[in-house]
C-alpha cells in the first residue's frame, strides 16, 4: 500500500469538507463553547460578543427550569410512543403493499405524498380534523356513539393534546418508513416465503419470524433515524398548535422548542448560553439512545 | 403414498398475452415409497410439475391425488409435503436447529418431542454436531442436508426435491446423491426429484419420467428407458456420450448408412433415422463388415477409448461436418487414421421415423 498523502483525493473532497466544517463542525463546537460562557452577550462589542468567563451554571439554569422538564416529558412521550407505533404500522402497510403487485406503485405514491407535503400545511389540516365541533375525528367517534373529545381546544387535557399530536406525528412519519420498508421487502428472496408456506407457517408467523428478521437492518436504520427525528420534534407542535406550543401555553413544548424559546431572546444576557446548554443536553440524549439501539441491534439484527 | 396426476395442465400467460403450456395434460402415477426422477432439459416443465405438486403454483386444469385425497385446491401448508429448494432457502437468520425446528413449531408439536425429532433428523443427515451454526457457516453440501432435514422432520407424505444437487461441486454431488438415496431408503417416503442431469436421475431413481415441452415422453425404470427409448428425444437425452444419430435408408429389408450395409430390418423401404449407442459398436477385426470408417480422433480415459469419427460427405463446411462417437476397449490400441470396420449390436440400435417416433 502506498503511504504517501493522496493530494488529489483531498482536493476532490475539499468542497464538501469545507462546507461541512463551516456549517456542521463549527456550529457544533461553537454550541459547546457558548454553553459554558458566563454572562454571554452575543451582540456586545459590535457583534463580536462578550462574556465574563466560563461556567457550568448555564446547565443548572436550564435544569432548574420547570419548562425544561415539561419539554423532556413531552419529547420522550412523543419519541417512545410514536416511533414504535409508526414502525409497526408502516411495516404492516409495507407488507400489505408488497402483496398487491398491481396497485402497489399507485399506493406507494399515495403513501409517500405526506413526505413531500409541508408539515405546517399538514398541521393546519390536522388542526381542523381535530376541531371539537366539525373535526373529522369527532365525527367518526360520533358514529360509534362516543361524545366529542376536546382534542386541541383551550381547555383540553394534556393527554388529549398529546394523543392528537401523536396521531399527527405517527401519520406524518409513515411515508418515509413505508418507502424504505417496501424497497427492503423487495430485496427478500421470495423462496423464503415459499419455504415458510411449505413449513406450515401462519401469516403472522411469517411476518414475525421471516419478514421482520430479514428486514431488521432496515428496521434498525429506521428506528435510529426516526428516534433522532422524534427527539428533535418541533415542526409538528408548531403545525398543530402554533407558536403557543400547546392548547395551553407551552403544554406541548418539546426540547427543541424549549431551546428556541431561549434562543429567540438571545439579546438578553446569557439566554443564548441557556439555549446552547439545552441543545447540548439534547445532543447527549440523542447519542445515548442511538448507542443503546446500536447495542441492542448487535443481537437482533441479521445482515 | 401414491401420487396421481390427471390431465394436469399449467399455462403461463406472459405480459403480451402469449401463452406457454409449461405442463400439458400430464397423466402420471407415482407409486408409494418410490424415488422418482423428473428429468428433462430446461423449460420442459419438470420444475413446474414439482411446484404444482407442492401447491406453490396453481394448476390451470387437471387434478392431483395423494392416495385418495384430492389435493388440487389444498394450500401447500395443508398438503403434508416436504420441499427442498434448489438454493435450499434456509432461513439465514436461524441456526440449523431453528431451521429444522421451524416446521414443527408451526405444527404445534409438543416441545420435548420437537426437540427429540430435530435431533434425530439432524443425526439422520449427519449434522448433529452443527445444530448451533448459522447456514452461512456451513458448506454447500451441509446446507443441502439441513434443507433435507427441514423437509423431512415433519414426516411429510411426500418429499419433493428441486434440482437438489445443482449447486454442489462434482465430488460432493456424487456423495450427496448417495446420501439422498440412503435417506429415502431409510424413511421409505415417496420422493419426487427434479433434475436436468440424466446421469444423476438414472443413478438414484427407482423410476424416471422424461419430459419435454410440458409433455411426458416416457416413464419407467432407468435402465429400461435407456435400453428401450420410446422416441428419438428420449434416446438422445439419456446416455453419455449421446447416442449417435444417422440418416439411414431402408432398401429391401436392409438398412444402409452412407450406402454401407449396417443390418437387417423388417421395415418398409424409405428414409429413416438410425440411433446407435456409442457402446453398440463392435470392432470387426476380420474387417469383413461393410460398415467402415477412418478414425479422426482417439480419446482414452482409463478403461474406455472413445473414437471420434467424422461422417464422410459435406466436407466443404467444417461447421456442418457431422461426427459420431464410438466407445471401444482400450486394449484394441486403435490410433487416429486407422480404418476400422464395425458391426452393430442390434439391441443398441433404434430406428426412428423423420418425426422422431420409434419404429424399431
């Protein structure tokens, strides 16, 4: 092997590396830096910024904030409920799609539409669907004799709001998962299904013991990416509840929304550092969950 | 269990609406406890027939009986069959044990019994020490035996094998062939086995069924079919080297090839096709026979010597040159360029008409 530095390779990589350095590595490192600055004022000294020293108190301020714990709770509920449910539903839909060769491409397109549609627009549509008096969900509940539920009205309970948010989140997340799973399913040799049929496996057994294990690399990929996505939930809350972040102010606040709340008041002393501290905490939460999934996958994923 | 196929037909319709009769009104009875080889060139419908038996394909017409049960419309899981796929289709994420256990779990066999049967089956195929390995940690031959064990563990009524040896190397193929025969003898299970390799089929089958274009050409014990082929296709398909085919003429009860007298016949005058097995030639040392050729090439492999002889005529075009092969005793020390006189063993010569139907 040649050990010499391959300058032309570095040259080809340079545009990407420079862009990544400016837009990914620098902000990341800078966020760490800002999070430990004391009395940070980004606008001082004609925009050069000023701080009086280094401190970990920014993290303490964030952790002591009740809203932060509300955000943690909401975010975790969104992540741990919506991710497994949406993976399960999209698996079922993908398997169903895969068994109807004729209309598959049509339905694939239909299911993929939410992915290319603006989250805010969908949120507005859902806000109407969840309307207490005219919303489709309550109309449907009416058919089976259930009284209208106040999903997102100003006096609705936390669980009702969260349920509405979850339904919207799960639905919005299906498209991409279905796309990945259907293409994954097409990679599975049909012979395994023939063999399983000969081996008297029921449909459910085939799903559980053949399809899911053979799809497990795709499921791992989807569960990691959608877990990260769910931990960063923000658009969905804005889409459904607007900038009040809930039926009651901040009742549906998420970690990203919490970070944004501080960041939007960056001109106040240290608020930018609080936002950075919140973001760093989210970063570590994300890393921890991704690592946990990686460890679990080593036992469960079959390549 | 006896398998009966009545007028079994499978028509595939392509996208352009053209139809292919993959299996065409096949009538066949497979006797209980026998090992049957379904034999034919690619596209002859042998695999389709097997998948119809398995229920993985649905017949266009006709019926299938397992003993007295009609199973034509029974789904595969209810037919009680074991199937070994060409690529084995072992579940890659399961160990050997789990693979063999899988059908038993689906049939809700009691746990202890399932465990015992899995072990017994692994032992039958000689893999009891490999139970905790994954398929990709096994050799091709071992994978193949796992597939057989998985097919047999539920004690099916019929064992179906789809080209079971085609993915193995030559030595393993011989070994596994014996193994299949042994397992079939020990279990006495009615077995249907698909192959395009005539040697394979002849060596392990109790009976062979030769197919072409979805039609059964001939069925019988391998040696009987070889010795008494029903038509030119069967005669050409069985035997290695292939049977030699000559344009021949019958004149006043005598058969001529290239205007040389070959033998007597009772057929009426006319043009016919004569098929002579390579081993059907006897070298006439006294050089009295009229049937003589100059030898072009001599290949000696151990016991046998193969003479390759170009048929005289049409010499201007190398590609159209016809040659034939003769197997003789290597002790004769025939060299290329020698002029050799032959007489023909009458039982090794078959006469067909232009359509390939057997006349004599």
